[in-house]
C-alpha cells in the first residue's frame, strides 16, 4: 500500500491522474484516498491483487493507459505483463519476455554465465531432492547449502541446510513456501557462502541497449532472508571490487537490452575481493528509497517516463550520477513481535501513529491513527529513511533516534528490535553479513529487553481519535461469550440470532495466515447476540457471539462429526475423479488407437510387468507444461501424466519372497499422449524415480516408445536445446550399478531412442522402428524424406546388434523382461534339468566335425532357463543367461557353424559387452570354448578387428566373478 501512495505522488508530479484498486477488505487503506479515484476489486484479500483478469477489467473500465504493479503480487509475473501487452495497456516495467528471462532465477544465472559474471556453485535447473542430496555430497566437508525457489523474491521459498539429515525437511519447506507465494514449487540449490555481504546494484535501462547504474545498496541485515535494514552506499568495498560489481550488473542488463528499473543482487566477500551473482529483481524495490536519497533522483518518475517512451538520453541520464558523498539508511517498520528470530504478525487498530519528522528524515507509509491492520497482507507498516550524513556511524545514530521518536500504539511493532540493531557496534561500522541477525540473536534479544524504555514521546493510554473499534451490544444476563482463539478475518458466521446450538457445533470460520480455522461452541444454548460479520478483523480471544446456555449437557454432535466410513468427502471425490481421467477406462479413443495397431496401452504393460497391486505411481497428476497456450481442462483430459507413467513396483514376486529382490523402478512412455514425446514434467518425473533407483540400487525397466523431445512445452523457457535436462545423465549413471531394461514397441526415435540405447538390454517387438532421429529431424537436416517405417526397422537393428532380443509383441516383451530380471534377482528353489547323460553324445568324437552348440547349451542348462542375447549379431559367439540347478550364470560359447568357431570383430564386441554385464552384477560366467582362434585375412582386417579383439581380452582380464571354462 505504501508503494501505491509513492507511485501516486510521482505520477501527480508528472501530470498523470491515478486510479487506486483495492480489495473489499482493504477499503480503509490510505492509498484509496491518495489517488485521484479508486475502484474496488471483486475478490478478497491477496487473491484480489493476484487476479489478472479482474485487474485488467477494472483498468479498462477506468480508462487507464498504464498499470504500475508496484512490488510483490504480480510485479514480476510475465503472464500479467503479457496480458497487458495484449490489451494495449502499458505495463510499467520490463517487457513480458524480459520478466521471464530476468525474473526467473535460473534463466538469470544463465545470462550471468554468458556475460562472464561469477556464480555461486549450484545446480543449473529445477532440482529434485535426489539431485540436491547429490550436490550436497559433492561439496567439501563442513559445507552448507541454500535451497531457493526459482521464482519471485522477498526472501520467500528459501531454506538453509547445514547437514545431510536436515536437507529433506528444508527442501520440502522451500517447495511448499514457493508454491504458496509464487504458484510454483520448483527450486534449485546453491552452496551457502558464509560471512558474505548482500550487495545489490540499481540499474535503469530504456530498452535500446543503453543502461546506467545508480550505484549500489547493502542489504545484509536480514531476518529469515527478509531484509530489515538497507544502506547506500555499501561500506567496506575497495574501489576495484565495487567497480567489478557495478560493471557486472550493467553488462548483464545491456546484454538483455533491459528496459525500466532493475536490481541485480550479489553476494560479496570483501576479505577475498570476490563476488557472485545471485538474482535479478526486474521491478521497483522496497529499498529504492535509499538510492533516491543518495542520488537525488526520483526513481518512480524515471520508471514512468521510460514506460511512456522516453529514453535515458531524453531524461539526461546517460551516465551514472556522481559518486555519493552521503549515506542513506532504511529501516522496515513492521507490525510484529520484536523478536530477532521469530516475527509473529500483530493485527489490531492503531491507537496512535506519529512518525518522526525533521531534516533528512523520510517516512513512506500507508498507516494512520485509527487504521485497522489486516491479517491478509504483509506486516510492513512504514519505511523509515534517514539520510544526509557523511558517515555511516552518524547515519545509524540518527536512525536510532528516529526510531525512538516513532510513536505506534495499538499493535506490537519491531521498533525495539530496530533500535537494538542500531545500537550494535558492528551495525554502526558496517561490519555485518547476511547471517548476522541469526548468529547474534541472543545478544540482540538482550538488547531488545534493555531498550524497553527511553521513548522520545508521551505514551498515553488513550489517544483522542484512536482506539479499537468496539462492538456495543447489550449482553443479556446469564449469557456467555464464544470467542475466537486466534486473530484473523471473519470468513463466515454460521448461526443467526435466536438459533439453538449444541456443544461442538460450528459457529464461525476465521482466516489467519492463509489458513481457515473453524470456531465451535463449547456450550449448548440459544444465540442472543452476534458481534461480527464476515470480513471483520478480530483479535485473539475476541467474542464472536453471545449465547444463553441450556441445561442440557449432551450433544448429537461430536467434535469430529460422525460419518459412515465409506463416505467420500467432496475434495476426495474431486481427487478420485482426476485420477480416473488418467485411466484407460476414461480414454476409450486412445485405447482404440492402440488396438488398431495391435498394441497395448502403457498402463496395460505396467500392470502386466508388475506383481498384482504392487505398483505405486509417482507424479500421476502431472500434465504437459503448456498452460500458457492451452486450458488446464484441455491439458488434464488430453495430456494425462504428461505422457509417462513412473513409479515403483514388484517384479517376479512369485519367484522371490524377499521384497528387496523384486522391487524395481518402472517407466512407461504413453504414445497416445503427444506421441510419447519428452516434456518438462515428463523429465522431472523420470529424474525422480531414477534417483530412487540409484538410492535403493534397484533395477529400471523403461518402455521407450515415443518421438523424442517435445517442442510444444511453453511454460518453462529455461531450456536451451534441452542441454540442462539431466534424465539422460541420470540414466547413464545407473549403468553398471543397477540392471537396465529397455523395451521398444512401435516408433522409438530421438531422445526416446537415446534412453533405450543406454539400457543393458534392448527388447523390441516385430515392427518396431528405432532411430536417433525420426523423419522430421532427418528432413530438417536436409537428409531426405522418409516414412517412419523406413527408419531403423528391426531388419536393420537386429543384425547390427542394437536389439538384443526380438519378440512378437508387447505381451512377449514383458514376459522376456521378467525372465531377464530374474537372473539378477538370484537363485530359484524350484528347477528341473534335462537328462544330463545326453550331453555325452552332443559333441562329436571327430574334432573337425561341426555341431549345434545351442543343443549343447539347452542340454546343459535347466529346462526353460536359456535366454539368448543378440543371436543374429556376432553369430560366431553365443551369449546367454542360463540357470544350472536354479543358479544364474552368464554363458559364452563359440559357434562351430560360423567360420568354424573363429572369432570375428562383431563376435568380439558382443562377447566383451556380455562379460562386462555379468561382472558388473556378480553373475558367474561359464565359457564353452571351442575355437581355432581369431579370424584372419585381408577382409577380416577391414573390420578393425585388432581393436575389437583387444576389447574382449581386456574385458576378460578384468573379470572379478568366477569364470569357468
């Protein structure tokens, strides 16, 4: 509200009329009177100021040409700016594209990197908990991390974790706070830089590439990442370090042809003369006041003039102002408890509000005596700015005196906390850092107690014209009050005068801190008086109603209303309905398309693979990241799960009773959703379950049908050619750690094929097409026009060794996948072997006579236990998993029917890869060796066999499992 008043004043000085907007519960805020006219919004509380269409409607009704978003709420929302542009309304600030690129922290970090601006070590994209844990483990001993929201600012969505054990809780809190504040729970993580100053540079650009800085501010004094005191300029910086920071900010702003006011924030270590870019705030800052005081510039007028089309040249601001010769200090005065650690908001009516006056003292505020503070909004009451002094100690001393002169009664404030800070030697000398308040909390608390007196004003108990608003009612004799247990806003009064209520009956709902609390009556009786109506602000223990108790002490109600166990609440019903939309039953057209191609649905494959009832899905309610161009309803219906099923299930539970052996991660692309392409949330879901596979060291099965990267996702503009996607790396890290099974049916191109190729074994159905690029990519590369069926058919991918096992259909593919995994799950107790006596005659006595090695293998292994890999590739060697008396083995055998058993280059590669696979998972190797040696001759050498043979030798030499020949 105070910023609305500040904007109105600046606009008036430029001859512009202003229209205030307000929510019904904010009608008494002072900005409503300070503007030329005021318009009421339809929604209540914070929601009113986040309602883009509601604000635009009021703007058009008022005939306004510009919208100034102030700070907070929608000030950094690209969608809001874009809607303004679409409606022909000037958004006072950067363009929607600049808000996207500068306001998103990860995008801004990418820009900093491109401009050679130092960055804090951290992740480069939306970061999962598993990635956060991995990053923490990669840091030097005794390091800490900071988990930060990718959106917004103001210290929200930020948590610090000093230990690995504390990380999951800090991650969850950062996500939930980010979701509540900015509508997104995506976070990233950085190494915590300790004992650093928070220094920010104020810049202004006109969109032509011209940018100037207006010097820097220091904001190191923070409580829970919320700024408390800001000062300009920053003390303790040598000129070289200051110049480096200023130049970095200007360089970044010029790179993006920045328009309007902007603040570039850095962490600075004066002791090492190093600095790191943190983020950009593409808006007017709360602390812009101190910059105005040291430069004598009106930043809001400057912002308005640039929005109206002027340039830096036309407003005579082509160079930075002269270096400041005085200091300015801003103290944020809040209606809250004075604790240095926990700031509990305080609401009520201001009995007195008398700001300090005098030279070099400025107060920006929306408060006044008699103003009732709403619990729905920020607790900031006023900004106290002191300036004009040539040293920081003199400025701090003047600020301390101004705090003692500031008279506020009726609510708790942090004035004593601010006074205590201003009395500390470190603050006076500017030797503070971002963790100063937390680390000095005990000392500050003691100082708060010491400054209990010494106010420089009269403390009247009653102030004329002020005081709380009282509700005058006649309380009938014998009545009792039912009071609210908390302070907040009345959402509803659920009874009326004369009603008979029972014990534990709901009589009202109170909203506090964005949560609704039900108030029930402890007594039965008749309602005699109602003291408040909806939207009234009430303090804790305030009476809501009076009632005359009845003599009955029994109630047909309980504190938790009794309902039948099968009753489904409406919110749960909505959730179940949403889940139903992801099911095959809700998508008959999609199922019909699969039946037409003779294929199963993704869910049918998962259900067949996993033991009955064992699959637990992760991320089932995700939808495609296309909200900016499609309705949510459309996305829910047509892009369920963002086109991929991810989760954990049990496989082969009929063979193994130990759940640790049967647990596996399952990923299944759904070709009926956007052709099985890879989307933003699709990747995040995979990253999460791949992290689970790594942590628990369990196998991964991936159904890879799909068309690769998806260009249509528009809600996340951080990706640059997908290079920040970690899914491929995450899967690659699992190679050799856990068994990886890839299944291809239908078309599997580009990114989907890359995932398939990273698996240990590829199972493909007849008619599958596998290629690193689909027809569109091939044509786009100028390589010709092809039908999907012409790209990587099984007739190509089987003989070249890409496909390990070719099957008829998905039913058989699932059966083979289960059989394959069983070799890695251990021995089985039930088995049968063929008549071993028959082995005596399977190999001819004549050593020169060829024989069928596969007959030998089947005669040696348990019945039905042979699973051969790549039978059509490297045919000189047979590689297979087998069981002997229930125990799994890897088997390699020369094939006398091919080159007389001689080993050629393809067979060498095939054998080396199989040996490596068995060794990685502790599967003993049985070698049936019958070979004259390596293939020789000029033709053989054309295959590069020298290298290929050596791979088999090196692989065999490094084996750690038993090798029986």
